[in-house]
C-alpha cells in the first residue's frame, strides 16, 4: 500500500527519522556470516572535534562506497571510532580547569587522566553525532576509541616489540617544541605563517689576527633570530666560495659569549645569498643541526640555550652572560642586538629618501614563522631526548608494495610524492610531554639502564628484585596509536574471527594531507605486525576550498559549516555535491548554488514519485525487468541497464564524479524529462488497457532501480520514497543492487532516441532564433531514413506534443526563409515565413554576435598579457577565463542561429 507523498519535499522531516530507524535496527551491519566481506575504516576524528567540510567530503565518499557494497550483498563493515587527540584534549580540559581558577598540576597524573575521561563521557565525541546527521552508515555497535583498554594493550605491545627489534630507540635530536604547551609536536601540528620580521647583519671577528682574502678581520653573518648566537658553535661557508677559502678551519671569537668556534665548509651556505656566510646554531635550527653533524659534532655536544618555556638558560660551556639568563627568547633578542651594537658589531641597514641617508638596526622583512597550531606561539627547534621509530627500515616494504602494484594509490599522480617522502624519510619522534595518552612503557633504573616492558611488573622482573624503577613521564604521539587502526580495531593482537575475516581491509579513503602522517604509517605497521598491507587500495581526495579557490581558515573567515548546509538544503544535497565534484584528488571549490541545485534534483525526484503515485504506479514486485512491448518502456529499460553499467564502471575505478553524473543525468534527463512525458498519453485513456498495465509495471520497476542506484549518494530521500511506493519486505538500505541483464528491442530504443534528438534540436533552434517554445511548426524531410519514416508514421502525435512539429511532410520544402535541424542524420527544413520577422531577428542576432566578438577579443588580449595573468588576483584571472569561455560559446551559438536563418 502506497503512502501519499506530501506536496513539498522536506529533508529535515525524514532525515532524523530514517537514521534512527537504521541504527536502532542494526541495519548498518546486517547478519551476513557467509557473505564476502568488504571493510573500510574511517580516519578516526579527534574527540574534541566537530564536523568540518573536509570531514563531510571524506565521510561522504566512504559512505557511498560502503552503501554500494552493502547493496551488492557484501558483509560490509565500516569501522568507526575516535582518536584521543592527546594535545587537543589535554588543552580542552586544562582550559576548563582554568575557568575555575584551577590547574592540572594541582592533581596527580592519575587524577587528571580521570578528569579527562569524565570530560569525554560528558562532552567528548560530538562529531560522532554530527556524522550521523550526514547519513554515515557506520557500525556504531563496535565504535572504537584509541584509549579503550584493548586498543591500549595493542599500542603497548607494538612499542615493546619494535623496541625489542631495535626499531624504537631513545635519541637526542631537534624537535618542533611548543613553548606554551611544553611538548614536542609533529610537523602536521606546525603551521607556517608570513609575519613581519627583520634581517640583522653582524660582524663576527676572526680570532688570532686572521684576515680574509680582501683584508677584513671579520665575517658578516645575517640572521632573523639574533638571540640564537648565544649558542652558536660555527659559521659555515660554501666549499667553492673562493672569498673564504683561506679562513676555513680558522676560528671566530663570538663577541657576546667569547666562545671560539671554527669556520666550516658546508654546501648549506649559499654564496649567492647575503654575504655567503651562515652562523650555525645546531641546537636550535634544523638545518644547522645537520651542518653540525657533518662537521663532526655529536648531538650530546650541541649547546642548548633555552628551557621548555623558551627562556634563556646557561649553556654547557657556561659562556652565556648572566644578564641573559631567565629572559624570554624575544627579550633576549633585543638585548643581543643592543650588546652587538654597543660593541660595534652591528652593521646598520641604510635607506635613502630624498637624498637623505637613514640608518636602521635591521632590514624589515616578511619572514616564514612556524607556529604551533594548538598553542598559537612560535615554535622553537629544541634539542631534547625523545623516543624515535626507525621509519627508514619500516618504510622499505611499503615502498616495494607501491612499486610492485600490490598497493595501488588512486590517483596515481600521488605516487611520486609518496616515494619522495618515503625514500627520504627521517626518524619519527613518537614521544610527547603530556599526561593524556598512552604512557611510554619504559622504566629507568638507578644504574642507568632503560627497561622496556608491557607493564611495571614485567619491567621489575627484567630489572631484577630490589632495583628502583621510574616510568618515563612521556606519552606516545597519537599518530602512533592510529597507525594500528586497520587491525587493532578488529581485536588484534588476539586472533579473532572478525580479524580473520576483515583484515586486510579493502580500501582506505583519506585526504592527501594525511598521506604520511597516517596512511604511510598504517602501511608500515601493517607489514611489520600483520605481514601484509592493511589494504590494497588507497584513495586520496583533495581539499574543499572556498568559492574563490582559497584555502579555508578561521582567520580568513571563509570556513563553511557543513551542518549549516544540511540545515538549509538537506544532507542528501550536500552529499551529492561532494560526490559530483570529487574528481580523483582535485580540490573542490565550495559552491552553495550547486548544493541548492542538488536539493532541486531531490525535489525533482520527489515530484516524479508523486506523478507515479497519481497514476497508480507503485512498488515493483520484481528485480528483473518486466516484459515490455511499448517502445518507451523498452527504451527506459535499456537506459536503466546502460546507467547501471556506467555506475558500476565508475565505482570500480573510484570515479565518484562520473558515478554521480551518470545517475543524475539518468534521473533528470531520461526518466523525469523524457520517459514520464512519453508515457503520459498512456494514462489518458483506458486505465485497465494492456498498455497502461505494462507501463505501470515498467515505470514502477524503473523508479525502484533509480532508488537503489541513487541510494548510496542520497540515502534519506531514496529510503523515504522506497517505502512510500508500497509495502516492502525490507528497507532500501538492504535491497539488492540491480542486475545488468535485460533484453530490449534496438528498433524500439532507436526510435525513442531519434524522437528525443529531434525534439531537442527543434527546441534549441527555436530558442536560438526567438520562436516561442509552444509554437507549432510545419517540417519537411526530403530524404527520410527508414527510422525517420517509421517513427513519424507511428508516433506523429508524440512528435506534435513533444517537438511541436505538425505536420511533418516527407518531401521538398517550399521556397523561402527556413531553418534547418538534423536528427540522426535526417535533415528537416522548417519554413519561417510568417512565423517571425526574419530581418529583425537577423539584426538582433548580428548585434549580439558583434558584442560577444568584441568582448571575447578584449578578454583574449588580457589573458595573453603576462603581467595580468601573473600579477592580478587569482579570482580576477579565473573570472576573465570564465567570461572568455562564455563569449566564445556565445559566438558559436549566434553564428549557428544566423546560419539557420539563411
């Protein structure tokens, strides 16, 4: 029994109702023990996070895939969960404490961790509710969390095993240090901003009376961070720089500290940049660290001049003057400049204006400053003891897998980036100075030994009775635990039936921005602990950008809230936009009008279903195509089969845009605009005629196929219409994907295609020359094909109703003004005498053509101007290109219209 649809489609009314029904009835993971498995895992969002537009894209694509595979009868498992997000979560809870004049250090570590867990239970995980609003059909019954006991056990086991295999070690190296959060952070958590800065030039005196080839007793160095000279250990010049060849190996006497250090030859120094001399502070600069190592310095010998809050401390050699100790790094900068100026070692920056010279302490420059994305303060490269993973060894099997094709990266263009990073990979710093997270399972004995074990009891056993042990205070980087996501979520290290069936996963979908931070690390750990890749295919999608192509950021105020779009247009419209715009990794430009257009598409489908209901077209009782004799019915069956083949091909190739466009054009163009128009006359006669009965069966079947094929993209409206059409033995989410088999008459389908083409070209021609759409016109065809003759003779009423041609005569057209159209190779002449003022229409078209030619020429000149293309704002260049394309198309259209008028 059908349920009468309301006149207006209201997404909000159906979305919450259907999602609750699916989840409460366990329909996201139906019992299919004998079915072929299909498994994907979601990139676990932070428990502190909220749904942003990137999440909307990422999870929409995954949901399309999982719904598609579920409809194909697979045991489709979409693993869902959240990441404990060490830094972000600790910050949230510490801020809450601050609001009550409280702080973390008022508690023990265990008490603070309990407070974080309380916060998670009460407030964390809002994003999982938001994913439901998007329609994500995840297996919530098995929701995971990276701090769940079973997951934590897996993390600790991995650390211990890697340590025992010599793949984890403790080392002193430079890290990105956040002085506000007082922890090391990963490259992903560093954002580089352009900020106003300065470039200072200083004299560094050569010791022992040494002079350069041009007689100077000093070298000139330039720096944007003068404070770091308190820990300078060398200056570098390029090995080929003849200006300084005589001083390589000689010593500098640093003016403030009195420290003596050597001039070293290193290719890091660029002879073309500044003086060609670079000061080297290996304990506070990543490039300098490598220069120092090449010069023979060991990390333990490199000087550190800052504490964890970026305040000046005494260096190991005791040469930092007392007046600097305890100063903030930026206050120390001012004092260093002042002292260098006082001793005559500051080289002023000179400017001239109106013939007047002015000296400044420094040259103003825009500099690239790294900031912590959470703490919001400049990052300090800092030399500390941290735990590292030997990523170079772990990277070997993933590299081989991608090269051999065992792991496919889609799109393939990302392979070059993958290899470049993996083949030059650096040790992975996995320790963080936090309380919230997986505490590193390492204990330090009084005798200096480091004991790594899965728990304190095992550590004590290894250390021996009576040995006092202290556990490492640090926790593991959250990327370390999320790297285990494809198998630890399935029960590993226990041998579970779920793990046996669903590992390896079938596919991973992620943004390209976490290719190295998550995807590559999953590959490493998959090979290391499971002996194989965690998935055979990796699909990397692009970013969602603002409408002008700019990257979205809160500071720019151009961030788009997907929940707001869902409120305005519905989840189905937003999902379809994401799919239709996702073109194998290219970035997507946000376009509210397109989202609105897909809301209109949903409304079009809704109204098509209402038309079907009004003509007693209900749910089909067959998966196979019904028997059809009428040409229109055979045609739509053939169109379903063709669309299905396009869809399956696109999904196999992960071409989401092609899949979305195939179903869109079928629904809008073929089913709604043509098929429903073609069958209307059938229902104007005897409702019980064989033609009407057949058409109801075919139309109901075709609508069912649409709902199934469209369901992965637009799950809410399709489920609603599925049930509104009649009683169903199962929900649409568990329906069967259509089959390709259906035999139809080619004569019948050719006839309908021919009629559609004729109607389309006639409508277009009328529009071009200004004839009203409803005007009926005579047409002549001098040499009709067999197909044309057959269709005109059998379907003249349909041609009159759709193409508005009557009569259609086989023979020569009378002399006089006329326009010509072609359908399927058949030329039709349509007389225009008395229909329009031909001279006036020619004049109108000619005027419009001249205007478009003039504008196109102007735009072409602008686009051929290198100054405009290189210097104008990108959005201005893009608009010029768009306008040029528009006018070029107008020129072709107007020329064709004039040609039609003869």
